[in-house]
C-alpha cells in the first residue's frame, strides 16, 4: 500500500474576467507521504492560499488533479468532495470560521455530529481540554480572544482525527507567544495522530520546522526543499 497521502499533479488555475485571463497556479506538482509536514511559502499573491483550497477540494483547478489517500478529488462532485473532507481532511482558516451562535463546545462537536458520532460531546470536551480550553466550553466566539478562537478552530479540525490537516496562516493574526502555543499544539497533534500537515505561512521559523518547504513564486513552484533534519519540537 502506498505511503503517499497527498499527490498534486500538474495543477493549473486560471481565472477570467472582463480584463482577460490570469493564471494563478501553473503546473504545480508534488507529493507528500503520510505523517509528513510541509510549509507552502512565498510572497502575498503568489497563489499559496488558492493551492491550499484546491488541495482541500474547496476550489477546483482549471486542469490537473489532486489525490488524497489515493482518491482523485476532482473525479468527485461537490457533495462527494465534502463527504471526503468530512472523513479525511481538517482545515484551519486564518479567520477561524467559527459559528457565532454556537459555544466553543458546540463548534467542536459539530463535525462529529455530522459524522454521526455518538460520543461527540465527550470527544469534543476532551479535545478542548487538550488545547487548554477546558474552562471555556460554554463560551461563545465573541467573548474569546483571537488565540482562544484559533485553539477552538484547531480542536475542531483535529477532533475528527483527520488524515490531512491544512492550515492557512494559522498564526498570522496572533501575537508571538500565542502563535508559538498554537504551533506547538499543531506539531504535537501531528506527531500523536500521524496527520499529514500542510500549512501556508510567512513565518520562516515555522517553515524551518517542517520536513518540506514548497516555495511558490507567481503561481509556480520554484523550490521544493526537504529539511535534512527538521527542528525538534
């Protein structure tokens, strides 16, 4: 059985409007094995977040495809891709994307309930305790700090024990200390659950801790470096 968890194959993304066509991604091609960590780096506007959304199946390529654990994402329709995400993929958004009318506990329970898990409350409680929010279960997002909201988002992504975790600038809106705490949690959970972790980041220190660094410039991969000895965490 293959160890490849993510295979991005000749992905192009072009958008067209009244001013003409713009190619956002051009022939992106790489693979990541189960449990590996990768940072996607590059200047703002280089196509990093678009690539992450395509890997998640939230956006579609103009051509090329993505395989997640051997499954061709774009052979599926939108509903089938959503079902695959629910089974295998967690996504941590820069803007958290928490539901304001749900408590921290209810936000983390939601993906478990959608999956029909009978232990949703117990599992969500345990994960929130794991990220240091055991005293905030009944709090709504509006009364949580940015760091607390990010930890709820992280708990929601990890509670389903996804095979793949995708994170878009997970520390981008956080102060240094809180950002470090979030990254420690991500790497710790990556090791514990053997989750393949892919993140978009501008932080060189975070990128240096990943096994792979994929550098994108103007929509193209210009470097795909393997760290010979990733920084210990």
